[in-house]
């Protein structure tokens, strides 16, 4: 008994950290299990040929199907073949498997941000704070962390990017962590192609972040490893492959100078709405750090190092000036990188340990009420979606080939995926209805109000 008590006492912070990870997994799993497939999710169960299903469309049955499916996707839809290909693989495990996998990816995202923020240090309030910042500041949470297709694009894509960037971060601390070798150069060269080919505005941000880290090595007089150059080159190639996809040119994003200026203003206003409080938190931490610290030379200051994340963050956001569409979910990687910068600065605060927990405790209390309200909204929509599924399955069991289901009235909560993603339409010929028909093997599905 004493041995157990001593172990708990000696490893209390580690055990609490594991408890935080487990609690986060369980809470996100609850939300995932209350979010059904919708919109594009039905489409990605099938071999991709075109925007609408053909009469001879077949389901994905193996990895061998995914590769040619994503080649078609690259030609006809967009170049995000890495994340959509991974989605087609994961969806084969069924909805329960997806819910577990997606919840683990959410936990992984927090761990990766923590690693970028803390490096080799252990900082329990930082870990808790990161998950709180993720909850409050992830844009369109339901569409980017719960909706299957959205999760693949943004949650999983950000995990791939931050995981790929981690060797750059850790090498700056300890050059033995990821040694300069031919093997590592080949590994980074191959993986960089996948990481750069995740999303339109994130691949370029990743390449920029890698370049900035190389510049940091040079300033710090750290030997620049060959693998870092290979990584930059391969991420640029990966981003180029994504951007040159013929499917990307379905939407013409060209405009005149006045149009670009208006787009810039629009992006600025959206950024201010999504990130103002997060920016205020960063500046508050920065003020406390500068006030309490003994100033060192500029190259060693945490606020300068945080720019290695802030610059790619803003680059990933304002590059959308060249895009005709600016959905909030495309701010995902930019906000995650900004959280890395905020967490990094927070990890350097030299405060009494109890003072570090005061803001964390306050945000945790707010989180409890926020989560309860979010679950209420999600569950309300889930019941409607579940009723649709029951009616569809019952009609199929009765031998019917057509079915009408109640139209879903989602909440306006950012945590409700149905508030953003399209769902069952009253028009039986709507593209999402056609894919639902293929998924449930029906001739016609439509909603009524």
C-alpha cells in the first residue's frame, strides 16, 4: 500500500496528465458518437469518379481502390488526396471505429501542440490550457472536429503538419534528437510530400515554418542538417502537386485589385472575430513575461522564437486573399500555430505554480458550462438525424425503395456539424441526397418540412 502511495506521490503530475488526456478523449468521443455521417461522408465511402454518383459506382473495398479513387479526385475535385485518401481508409472500419479514431486524433493534436510549446519540459497547466484553447478557439468546431469529411481536412491535416514540423522544433533543442543522416533525409523527403499535400493554405505555411526554423539554426549557429533542406523541398513539391490539381480550377478565384483589397479586408475582419481574444491572451502572457524576466539577448527571447509559429499562422490566413471563398474552417491551421506560439510563451513564465493554475481553473469552469450547452445542441440535432436513419432503415426493411424523412433543424452552435455541412434536402435530386441513396441502397430519399 505504501509503495502505491509513494508511486502516486512521485508521479502525481504525470498521472494527472494522463487523466487529462483520457478525460479529453472521453468527452470528444461522446460528441463524436452523437454526430452521424452527413454530406460528403457518404460520397467518400465510394470509389471517386465524379461529383454525382454513377449507376455503376462501387464502394471502396481495399487500399488498392483508394489510390485510383484519389487520382480521380485530384483530377475532378481538388488536390487534398492525402487527407481524403486517409478518410476513405478509415471509413471502412465503420462509424464506431471512426468515432474512436477521430477522438484519438483530437487528443493527438493537443499533444503535438504541447510538444511544440513545451519542448522537453513537463508543464501540466500548459497541457490543460492547450485543450481549453482548442475547445474555445477552433473555428466551426463541429465541421472541423466532428464531421468526418471536415475532420479529415482540418483536424487530421493539422496533426500531419505539426507532427512533420516536430523534428525541426526538437532539433533546435537537442541536435541528437533527430540526427543529420541520409536515412533521416530520405524519411523527411518522402513524408514532406504528404505533409505539403494536405490543404491549400496549410502546405505553404508548413514550408514557410520549415524555412524559418532553418533560419533559426543559422542565427543560433546550429549545424543545419541535410534533412531540413530535403523537408523544405519536399513540402513545396507536395503543396505544388495539391495546388496544380485540375479539380481546383472549378472555381475561378481571379479578380481585380479592388477585389483583392476587399478580400483582404474580409479576411482581416474574420480573423479579428475568430482570434481577438486569443491574441489578447498572447499579448497578456507576453506582457507578464517581459515584466518579470531579466532580458537576454534578442535571439534567445521566447517572444522572438514564437514568431516561428506566428508568421506561418498569419501567412496561412492572409494567403486566402487569392481565394474566392473564405469559410471559417480554413483558419484552423493558422489558429493551431498561434496556439503553439501562445503555449510556448506561457511555458516560459516564471510564476508561482499556484498562480499558473488560477486562469486555468477559471477557464475550466467556463468550459464545463460551454461543453454542457454544446452537448445539448448536438444531442438535439443527433435525435433528428437518428430519426431519419431509423425511417430509412425501416423503409428498406419493408421493401420500399423511396422514403421521406423529417427535415433536420440544426442549432446555430459552432459545435454542431449540421449547422455548417449540408444535410438531407427536400430536393430528392440534391447531390447529398443522391449519395445517401447509394449509401443506404435506396432509389430516392428526400426530406419534408
